[in-house]
C-alpha cells in the first residue's frame, strides 16, 4: 500500500494543494499571429481532474454571458488547449483576429467537484502600424521609418517598400525611394502593417521636347511641339516655356504651328519648373521645314558681253532640300514658246554669237516642287574698236578747220590794210551797206566755214568772228 501511495504522489503533483484557484496572464497579440494564454490552476487534495474547458465572455442583449470556445464559430484549430490535467491550463489561439479580443475564463471538473475561475485573462489584439517621418520630403532630406504594435513587448520587424526589402529604416531620400512602406514580423511576413506612402519631391528631370510629326516637315503642314519631364510635383502648364533660337516663344505643355513656313526653321528647346530648384532645359530639337524652289534668279558672268566672248548663266534658288535639277529655256524668235537649251545650275556659252542673244529663264526642281525664274535678256554690246577712232578723226578735222579759218582771217586783215591805204587818198561817203561784208573779202565758202566753226568751237569762234567783222565795218566809196 505504501508503494501505491508513493506512485500516486509521483504521477499527480500538486494534488495535495489545499485550495481551488486559477492564475492567468493577460496577453497582447498582433492580428494574424499565434498567442499562448498562460494559465495555472490548483485544487484540493484528493481530487482528480476529469475535464477542462475555456470559455469567453460575450455580450448578449446587454448582458455578459460565458460561452465555451467549442461553441463559438471559428475555423478548425483556431483554439487549442496546450495545458495538462493537473496544473497547466494554457490556451493557444492561432491566426488571432480582432474578434478574438476579450475576456477568457477557465473551468475544470474533478471527481468530486467543478470549478470556474473567478478572474479572467484578457487578450488584446493589435496591429502593426507604420510611421514614415516625414511622409513628404524634398530629395536629399532624411527619412525615418518606425513600426508600432500597440503592445508593450518589443518587436523585431523587417521593412518593405512596394514589396521589396528595405535594409535601413533611416536614410536620405532619393526620388527612387518614393513608394509605399510597411513593416512585418520576421518569418511571418503575412503579419504586416498597412502600407504608408513616402512622397519624395524633386525638381524636373529628363526634360524632353518632342515634335509631331517626327519625320520630315513640309511647308504648310501642321507641327506640334510637346514638352515633358519627370518631376514631383508634376510641372503645370505655366511651368513650361518654349524657346526658338534662345528667344521666348510661348508657355504651356504644347505649341502648335498650323501652317509651318521656312521662317519657322530653327533650334527649339523648352524649360520646365515646378517650384523646386531652378528651370531645367531640354535638349534642342531642330525644326527643318522642307519646301520647293522659291526666289529663283539668273545672273550673268560677266554682266557685259561682246561678240566672241564667253559667258556663264547662273541659276540661283532657295529650296530645302536644295534644288537638284536645273533646266534652261530660251524664247524663240516668234516669242510664242520656250525652247530647252541646256541643263545644270550653270550654262556656259564659250563664244557668244548673234544667234545666242535673246530672253532666257531657268527652271529649278527638287522633290517637293518646281518653279521658274523671270526672263533675263542676253545682249551683245556694239564693237568698240571702230567707234574708238571717231574722237581722233573729229579732233583732226576741227584742227584743220581752225587752221583754215585762221588763214582766211589773215587774208581779211590784209584786205583791210589795202582798203585803208586807198581811202587815205580819196574822200569817203557813208553808205548803209558799208557794214556788210563784200564778196571781195568773204566769198560764200567763207560763210560755210564760219558756220562749221560755230558748231564745233562755240563761243570762242563767235568772239573771233565778231572781232574780225567789226574791224571790217568801213563805208564804201560812191
């Protein structure tokens, strides 16, 4: 019998306690985790535990009532008794949810009686909470990540940004650090906080200017220039500025040219600004307007042509792409049609003849169009070799004429001397016709010579003849 009693003492420790009692420890658990509600119980000597039960207080119609856990709706294995039948009454709750929060009671039955705890264990259910401080920063500012659980027990957590691990919860913000952050329990990453956004603001980057259409732009077509950038906050309409050849054109995201002309050719760039930092420039975009030949003109080299010399007719035009085909035409003698006489930008005539003279025009062509110049006259100057001797001949003739006149004047002077000598011997009578020259001194040929002299020598000849005539105004004898 003593052996039996000794065996009972070994198998049932604590049975000899003298009082009923249950000792609990309240717990704080994170939603989604598993928690063990620690529990110890005691009973009088001589009792053998036959059953154990946990119950939870529920409010029904304003009154608190106890419901066995086995009667509550829950998934299998949600509540699990992990104690024993002599002293440990611990309860494990898996995948804790907010509905599990509340007051838990323990009861047990023995061979002689049953007992329900007078006190309870309280389960607090909390969630992880992420704090990003500050939540909006400018690129380069410091950021601190904090994970709070609401439970007093310190927690080890791991950090994630948009599902990717974050090694350091304190860092200097870059634009790529923007995203949603959350903390989780190591090994139980499904137990996580709600995500919190970090907003990293930065000045415009990757500022680009695009042109539509992006290919060749033909004169008269529609072109749209669009500025874009990577910025936070995004650049507003008023934050974009468009420049052409460094000169301000307009503000706004888009700039449309409905009828593009060659004058729109140039280098364009845009600026972007979003209140952070300075204006940022895009790279330059070249707007190259293509058009058919215009402003076609013809020049001659040399500009003055004589028979037998060479001449180049040069066709000039403005076009994009440059004119690659030139054709020369000459108007026919009937002036009713033009005949092709050459090709190429320069048409050379090595020896100009009379048949080459006339009206010419050139026609310039590229892929986008064709146009003609105005007509240009090709004419030869008269031969200057014969005409150059005319002044010499005229000079010789005048010299001979002057010599002849001087000889005649000398003859007249001799006549005058003879008349004076004769009159010194005879009395004179006045005759009105005495002042007219007589044929003795002035034959008809002299008048022709005097007229010719007046034509060629002008006032000098007049003075000379007047002097001669005055000297000859003497009366003739009756």
